[in-house]
């Protein structure tokens, strides 16, 4: 019975999935900081800062949840979220390029953000007073939110003033913060399952599903990586390959947890997929924080996944045409031609990128940058095509309803 349950569809809201990854991030950081404090392991601070900024950005663009409270998902908010994601990505890739900006941003998100959320919890009519009145699981929500907000303030101060505690003590705070976030995620899951109306009460004005939002974020990731690889290959900038691989693994993990999408195609979002997603996230977090430790296995894994994913995309795109070629004179909407060409190019680029990871010096570094840049452009273009198709389907459904 237990064996079959891992194949059941996972009832894991997106907010809970993102919080689980954030909690895992702090938990792993706390554990790793102990050997770092003794000098047993190296430490890449920018990798952690970049990941944290990326998680904040993800909460903003997918849920409208900012470090200062919930907001309506509007276009300006999405733009702000994408900019923060871009800062997080650059922080991961290029050591110290943005100087103190990531540290200051994280301090603002954690410390004043945590303080404002704590104030809102005490002052808002819909929060503490209502939760106390309801009792039951809402008592755990009070404990979870209170602990996360207070620890968030402390983490913000530790990021700003690193000498405030020893590395070992900072590790303990990180561990406790990770446990608190995971505890809050589990409490929220139970509440959302019991009271589904409590989830996502303010969807906003932007009609962009999580899948398409992840396409946008992954496109931005590829674009920035492609652009940055040009000065890196000209020896004008340093580069952190381990953090690049780590962040890519975390993006894979979020796609798996959010919708069951994987680099080799979509799968049912069951508990097995959630376990794989958390495993990918853990590997990505370790790679981002500890230089060199997972570079080789992750390079092979990501290279193989890209090649398999590219081949599957090509087969899925070409096979229907080979089996059933379009009838002569038949009207095929231009948008479908664009979709076909985009998927074809995406498949080839994915195979090219994967091959360049497996076979070093297969392509010159500058060409790899161009491939990644093109991949990013194609992903964003694919997102715009899918949006257009969604609108066409919606309009057609509206016309059918009107005529019936």
C-alpha cells in the first residue's frame, strides 16, 4: 500500500513546494556551515545569496508574495520579480560582480521584511486574532509564522553584520530557520487541504500560469548565462561553474515540484516526482554553496538530461508530421507553423548544449554562449506562442458557448 502511495498525485500547493525548497536550502546551509567553520570544506557565499534572491523572486512572480506581504500579481510586480531573479542569477555566476548589492537586498528582504510581516500578523484583523479564534491547526500557524518572521529578522542582521556570531553559531541559527520554514510549509499544506479557499486569495491581473512563468525564468537564466559567458571566455570576468550547475538543478527541482515538468518531458506530479524534485534541489543547493564538490557528476547529469530531452522533443515534434503529413490545400494556422519551428530549434539547441557539457572543447566557449543565448530567446518566444494559443482556444470556446 505504502509502495503505491508514492505514485498517487501529490496534493502539494505551489506555495508549500517553494517553502519546502527554501527550508531545505537553510537546513543544508546550516549543516554545511559546521565543516566550513573548521576549514574542512570551502564555502561560496555568493552561491547562497544568489539562491536566496532567486527564491524570493520566484515567490513574487508565481504567487505575488513579497518579503513585505501579499500583493496582487500585476505586470510591474512581475517585472520587479524578474529583475530580482536576474540579480540572483548573476550573483551565483559571477563572484563579487555586484559587490554589496545582493547582501543589502537580502538584508532588506529578511530583516525589515520579517519585521513588517510580524507586525501585520499582530495588527491585521484576518491574522492573529482570527487564528486564535479558530484554534486547532491555526495555533500551529501562529507558532510557525512567529518563528519564521523572528528568525528572518535575525538572519537579515547576520547577513549584514557577519561578525555578530561565530560561523558555528550562524550554522545553528540556519538549521533552526530551516526547520521553522519546513514546519510552516507543512502547517500551510494542512490548512490549504482543509480550507482550499484560503489558497491564493489574490491571483492578480496577470494571466500567466506557473508553467509559463517558469519558461520565462528559465529563458532569462539562459539569456544571462549566454551573455555572461562571452566576457568569461575572454578572461574578462571570473565564473562559478558549480553555482551555475547548482542553480540549474534548483530550477529543474522547482519545475518538478510545481507541475511535474522535467528536462526530459512532463510526468504525473506524484509523490515520487516530489521526492526526485527535492533530491535535485538538495544536489543543486550543495553545488551552489560548496565549490567543486559536485561539478563532475552534475555536468554529466545535466548534459545527459539535455540530450535525452532534446531527442524526445525532436521525436515528438517530427513523428506526427511523418505519420500524417498535412493535407495539400489544408489551412494550418500560422501560429502552429511557428510552434513547430520553435520546438524543432529548441530540440536541436538542447542536444547541442548537452553535448558541449559532456564533451569538453566540443564547441568553443564563445559558441556555447551563443547557443545558450539562442536557447533563452527560443524559450521566451515559445512562452509567447503558448500564450497566443491559449487566447485563441479561449476565444473559440467563448464563440462556441455563445452559439449553443
